[in-house]
């Protein structure tokens, strides 16, 4: 791809924050040869051991001098914790220039707040990946700031495609994405807890129950990807009248299972808006 060649040839990136999402991203970008490892700079608040680990593992360059780091960079990833973002951005004032592309992976912090804190009319992309980025299977929503061009969006999209799938959305929809896919892995893990526990209660060993549960979820997910049919149709195809699946689904319906999931996602969406409101 032309953009891949351009990135590797021309671009250098800085990561401010070195947690799991940052690691997943730099790993994905290096594996897909979007950026050269030595051209990726990393820093964090105080954990030198973490920076050393990333240097040894991936070949990236740890740097403590922010001024020197950003002077060498074209792209800046903001990957610190939300509680630290205001102070971190204020420390970048005067160092971030209009030519820098800033990409935020910080949950809940709106583009307007980032723009104000940085104090410069630079392009900003806000993103919402999830924890499955660690294995290259994230579902990531991205939204552009007012100074971001189509090329900036293309660059950001390519980066996050290295750790999964990407959807470009208006910023106001990122709260919904947070509720649906950002928090989504936890809902699945909760379901797995219940399925595994039921298998064990019925007499299976923990190991067998885990294997069958995980493979069932994996198979169902692959069916959804491979089929053009709606999940409702796929569900009905394996629900024989008077059979075991119908008996199970009747129990779920008696507990308003679908309504509970809907309410959970909407509440997570609402909470994302509440958390983001403190920055507006």
C-alpha cells in the first residue's frame, strides 16, 4: 500500500504513555512495517523499567527529553491515563506544532479539551480501541478533529488496522462505541463466567467447560463474520420447536436477557458521557 511505504519512509512517532494499548499499537505498527522500530519514541511518567522492557522487546527508542522527542516526531500518541491528561497536555504547550498529528487513545477526553490544552491548531484524531488490541483484534472507533484532513484520517486508520478493525464516526458516537465495544469484552467475559460455571455445576471439569465455552463463542463469532444472515436468523436456525435450545432461550427471555444487555450498553454509554462532561 502506498500509505504504508510513505509512513515507513517519512514518519516518526512519539508515545506519551507506555501502557498496554500503547504497546499493542507499537507492536502492530512494527509487525506490519508501518513504522521502523527505532523511529518510534516512548516515554512515560516515571517507570523506567517499563521503557527498558519496550526497548528490549520491540527495539523502540525511550526518550525522557520531551522537547527533543517531539522535535523529531511527526505523530504524537497521547496514551496516558485520563487523570494525567490535562497536566501532560499543558506540559506540551509550545512543543506541539501545527504540523504534528496528535492521536489520542484516552477514554472520555473530548477533542475540544485536547485542542485547548495543547494550545495549537494541529490535527487531532480521537480513538476508542478496546483491550482485544493486545491480540490484534480490537474494534476501534475514530473521530477527527476540525484540523484533521482526509490524509490524517487515513494514517490513523492504517495504524489502528494493525491491531484490528476500524470505524470512522462523528465524535459524539464515540460514547456509544465505548459502551458497545470499548466495554464489550467485559460483557463477553461475564457470559463466559456464567457458561463455564453452569458446565461445572452440571458435572463437567473446569478445563472441559472452559474449552467448550470458548470454542463455542469462537465458532459463533466466525459464523457471524462468514454469514450474510442476521444473528436472529442464525439463532432461529438452531432453535428447534420444543428442543433444548428453545428451552434455554425461554429461560433467558424470562429474565429479560436481551433487555438487560441493552440496558447495560446504554448505561455504559451514559457513563462515558458523564465522565467526558468534566472536560467540557
